[in-house]
């Protein structure tokens, strides 16, 4: 019997005073492999407006069909079936064409109704898209796009450094002839320039824009959800300490796979920066120039209208049971993929955390407990863990809570401590040390799990570490009376999503052994599917592995479980 694990997400939308405050909820059902199969919206006038249905997949995880509700016109005054898509593939997971039975110009735009829509190079990178008028895309040795040619005289050129970090983007219209037909965006770390004019630079709380008129810097604050999606941008223009409706710059809500919902809270406000406000889904830049309409997510480009990447996963060998083009394991409400290389569930301070190793120690010196040796050769107590993180790496909160303390310490350097009340009533204090600079978070401010608390640095005792050992120090204390002074040190790794062995090595989950399957029980498959005789078994093993290692099973009674003889 097929069982589903449902996830509910309720949103509160602050409409203008004339219309009051509205609530609506979205219910997300999943199949037995935890792939999203729909979305049902309820609440006031939103019921059914943004529904997702009829989502089906092939055996490799490629989307075969989906029906999406949404706005039917530019002003979002009419609603109905926005997209009714059917996907077609070659034998190697590459999308060849998409048919939209809804034939609506919003959402996915079906600009080609005959033959194949897409073509690819030998590395699996998309090089043409007839729906968007893309005639050719060239790539560098890192499979990053260099030039995107659209129609005859329009094109976009990208410039990268040797490591693949984007340095510039040039949008050329009409061959660059005439004023305003060349837009140059420069990326100098967090500082973004357009046509040689500073537009904004990022902060942990949002961004700072430069007001050309007043020649002053102005702060814009952003609220993000658990996936890093920018949901609300606002500013305090009158410095009153209160935010009025006129000070809200942008409000965003997203459909599954990242397409933006429209039809409510369409804020138009000049207090923000138009370049900065392009960072929306996953906090990444939305490239809408020349009708491109995809997100630049570092290693790959992502089309939210299709729910697919346009390039092969650079880490595809780690996900043998998945199509190298699907997004977030087809579970975009649960997993995040901040760089296009591998999806993961928040709960770790950095992606794929590794513990620092100290020479001369029998165990990894960055571990919790009696691990390090002093100058006399005796072991000493290490009150936390050292997680490798090059300077500038964003550090995520492993637990939500409030800012308990922050500052600068002789040994810890710049630090922040987050206070969390656990389910058993005890209080957890989590400290993040050796940050690059004092955190901008205010004392008592709420911090969500997975939100950025600072960036890794070389402060305090870490100021002289080598480049290969740059790290963030994390320690946790638990108190039964809510007081920090009486709290006891505990191993922080128990609160990580990633699990480690006693030597500090990440544990790679192994599939639960299954009874041998005789060759006669395997049904033949068509060559087009390119599935080996053991692929169905591998998928079942992967399903059981995910069950054993997914924390959601601990509190969700409807979570799919293996058969008794399989576990």
C-alpha cells in the first residue's frame, strides 16, 4: 500500500489595512521515494489558486508531467491552470522537448511546437532552447556558460576567475549599438556594481545600498525561510524603529520548484535596489535578461518553470539512482542546493562538515573531549569541535533560537551564542567562534535553524592557523535551569545532521542488505530506459537508507517504512 508523508506550510500575508491580514496553507504530498507529487493551497480566496498536481516521474527521477495553478495574465488578476506540462527525454536523461497543453504565456512559455526544443553538447550541457530563442551557449572547461546567444543580435557574456567564481556579466542588446544597449554587472565579492556604479553589498541581515541622491548608505533587511529563500525585504526610512506598509520593499512567495507566486502583495517600492532584489529563490540571482528566466546557482543554471537544471550535476556519481538534472532530489521543500553541486538538509554549520585534524594527536584534534596534547604531551579537554571552513565561509545555525550573547574574546575571537529551548525543557547554548568580524545580529534577535550567523575567520586562537586548517569552533552547553553559568559542555556533533564516528570521520550510510533477487524475478526493461537488472533493487536500498538516516521519521507516523523482512 502506498503511503504518503505530508508537509504543511502556512503563510501569513500582511495585506494593506483596507483588506486586513490573510492566512493560507499549502499541503505537500509525497510518494514513497519522498518526491513531491503536488501542492494544495487553502485559505480565504487562495484555495486552489496555487495548486500543483499530476506530478509524475520516470524511474530515473525525471519529471514526466505536472499541472500548475497560478496567474494567467501579467497583472495577476485572473487565475487558473497556468501550466499543464508533458516532458520528453532521450535515452540519457536529457530533456528534448516540453509540451504545454495549457498554452498560457505565464509560467512556462512554450515557444516551439514542432520538433525538439533542446540540444546539448557532449558533456550534457544545454546549448540551445527554442522556447526562449536561445540559439547557442558556449561553455568553459568548468562547464560554466561563457556566452548565451539569443536570436541574432542579443547575447550575454560571463567572465570567471580561474576557480570559476563569476566576476562579470555583460548583457548586449541589438549588438550593443545605441545608448543603453550594454549592461555590465561586476561581482567584487559581496560588492555588486552595474555600469561601474556600486549597487549594493550583502550583509548577514540583508544588504546595504548606496543612495546616489543623498550619497549615503542605507540598510535593507531581509527575512528568509528555512531554504534560504528571500521572503521579505524592508527598510526603516524614517528611523522610527517601526516598519510601516510603505517601508516594505518586496514580498516573495514561491511555488514548489521556485516559481514565484503572484496576485497578492505586489509591492512596488523605490526604497530598495532593483539589482539586489533579483536575489530571491535560494537567495540566488534570477537572470531575467533577454527572457532567460533562470537562476544562476554557482555551478549550474536552474529553470524554476521546469524544475530542472540545465547542466549535469558535477557530483552525479554520489547520486547514482537520480537523474543528474533533477533539482533537490525532487523534494524542493525539504532539501536545499546552495551551489548546484549536491542537495542537503540544513542542520549542519557548513555543507559536508569535516573536523579539523591536528598533527601529533592520536585522534583528530578538533574533536570534543580529551583529544589535544599540551606542551608536556598530556591530553587536554577540548570543549567543542573545530569544523573546517575557509575564511569567508557562511556559518549556519544548527538550531533555531535567540541571540544570547555576542562579542569579541581573547581566545574565541569574534563569537555569537544562540540560546535554544529543547523539547525536553532544557536549554541549549550553541557558540560559534573565530568569526571574521563581530556579528550584526542583535542581542535577543530570533535566529532560524539554517540561517547565517556569521562567516568563518581567523580571530582569537585561530589567527595563526594555516590556510588548510581554517575553521570555526563550535561548542554547546546544556542547562536544566536555563542559566548559562551552570550549563554543562556536551558534544556538539549530536546536534548535527551529519553523523561522525569516534575518530571524527563522517559516516557514509550503507544500504541495509536485502535478500538476493534471482535473475528470473527481474522484468526486462526497454533500452530507452537504460536501466540495469539491479537498478530496482538499488532504488529500494536507497529508499531504506534514507529512512534510516532521515530525522523526519522520528516524528512522522506517516513516513514510509521498509518491510519487516528488509530491515
